[in-house]
C-alpha cells in the first residue's frame, strides 16, 4: 500500500470475530494522532479515544460507539487556535456486501442506508476518525472574528496610462 494513501488510523476486525458481540477501546498512538491531525487539518489532537461495540442485528450488525477528544481547530479568519472538546455518541448499521447481478448496478441516495462491509472486514479505526470528523465545525471561527472584504483597487483604464504618457510628452520630458 502506498504510504500516502494510508488511512490515518486503522483497527480492523473480521466479521467472524464478532460472534454475539464485540467491544473495543481504541486510543491511537502519537504517530496515528499526527496522521489524524494532518487528515482532518487540525491544529492539535492531544487526546482521542473511541469506545466501540458491534452487535448482531436482524440484517447484519450495529456499530455503536462514543468518541471523545481534546483538540484544536484553526480559525479560518484569524488562524488562531480554537480549543474543542468532543464527546459524541453514534450508531451505524452494517451489512455484508451482496453479490450483484452481472449487469445490474443498484444506486441509492438514501442517507439511512446501512454501510456495506467488504471482504468481511470492518475498520473500527476508520469509523472512529470518520465520527470525529463529523463532529467538527467545517468552518471554524473564533468568537467575534469577522471577515472584512478588502476594498477593491480602482480599475486602471488603459486610457489613463496613455494619458500619463501624453502628459509627459507635453511637459517636454521623455
């Protein structure tokens, strides 16, 4: 795998490991936190933990969890650090990929559609980072910070440039 395409944090479980249920606590090491900082464009990530549970359901599995983090985002206006505390619970339905009919492709835009498990593998680390990303403000702004549009420079007419040349010619300088 190309290191540039590596996921920032990965912890894979196989479907056959779940049984009646599976619980994991994920705490990425410093190297993984650095990759998460880069992937999510954070100022810092001093703490990150995910408590995850996978249980069987009538059509597949349910992944429930809680992500907690202490981090800093960067204000999009002032570039100052913005401290953020995350404590978020989530739930995701999972189903195994069904074998598609040879000439049939099903496309759905349903937000409530379950996530499809491929190769009987569930990457809990990827889900943890995804849920953290979903809690973040996509346009972080320091309280009171306002974007002020700079004044547009007056448009210089090409005729103004010619007029300046003509004025120098009449003054006898050139």
